[in-house]
C-alpha cells in the first residue's frame, strides 16, 4: 500500500540553512517517523533557498535568458500580456522560464533551480541515512508543464538513492505478451503523489512516501538528470512555428 503525508514544522528556509537538520528534526517530531525504504520528497524551492540561489534581477526575463541553453518555442501569452518562453536550461530540463522563480523571494530577486539537484539529493539522503541509521531515498521535485497536456504537475529534477525508472522491458503483460518499451518514470509519479499532500500554499514543502521500498538503493544510482530527453533522443526540439520558419528559410536559401 502506498502512503504519503506532508511534514509539519518546517519554517521559512534561508540561505545557508542545514536542510538535513531541518528535515531530520521534522521527521523526528512527526508521529509517523521514518522507516527503511521511505522516500523523502523535497520541493526544489527550499533547496534553492538553502543553497543561496538568489539572483538580483530587476528583470526576470534577463535571468531566464542567462539560464537558457536553447529556446524551443516563444509565444505571446494573452492572459498576462507577456511572452512565454519554453526553453532548455543547463540541467537539460525543458520548461517555461528555465525554472526561474519570482514568487516568495525578496523584492528585486529571483530564485534559480539548485546548482546540482542530483548531488544535493544524494548529500541529503546520505545525511538522513546517517542520522536515522536506515536506508531511505530522496527526490527533489519541481512543478513543470507537459507537452500536449494542459496544467502542471510535480516532477523529479533530483534523485538520491532512488531508482528513477522501473524497467519492465522483457517482462509480460497480463495476456502474456512481451513488454518491449514499458519503462515508467516512477520518480515523477512519486513526486506527483507527494504534491497531492504537500499542496502549493500550505507551507509544507516536504513529504514522505512509504510503500515503494523496492525503489530505494545505493546512493550512486542514476539520478534524475537521466530523465530529460536531450540530443538525438529529443524528437521535438522546436515548436511548430519555429520549425516552420527554419524550414521556410532553408527553402528560400536554396532558391
């Protein structure tokens, strides 16, 4: 049975905060405690705050540009009157605004994603394992949109000691047919499950997921950096308008 609950007792996180101590204390004070195989899901924003990822930026757009590796698509947003940019950031994540966050930050600043979410997740998992003496995993989550579907969900951008994929290739379905490509991204699924209990405005940025101890293992398991499709595996590197414009320009050049 899968269970998930949000931790209380985690206040505002400031630069330099020891997240392993803050989260560890919240776990110790909770009635549920922690068990071997539990997975701690941490909202990326508090990790960024603890790491001091604040950037002085009068213009959020400048900060987005600085974090952008590649522009996928750019569109006018009729709701805000501004421009929405879908870009690939330095972590290989394709999202709106390169993950640059201007909410709940000091005036005149924006908050960038953690420098190395996988590394931070592994360090946090190691510290919590040492404190409680059991094998647990850590996932770092961020709210992202999805191609072809409206709305946003929480997905994994960092993983420490957790298998991010459940590889079912080579097994069979209920009819006995072989599964050739089935590889659920369980890290994303767990982050979304955790978000259901954390909420967006409850002040509870950390949740525990219990019931998937089979996914928890060595700290050097491949991290969430293996999830984004980049390079040759990215079949949708540009938006429709951008791809059309490039094709049109290439055709004109050949005339």
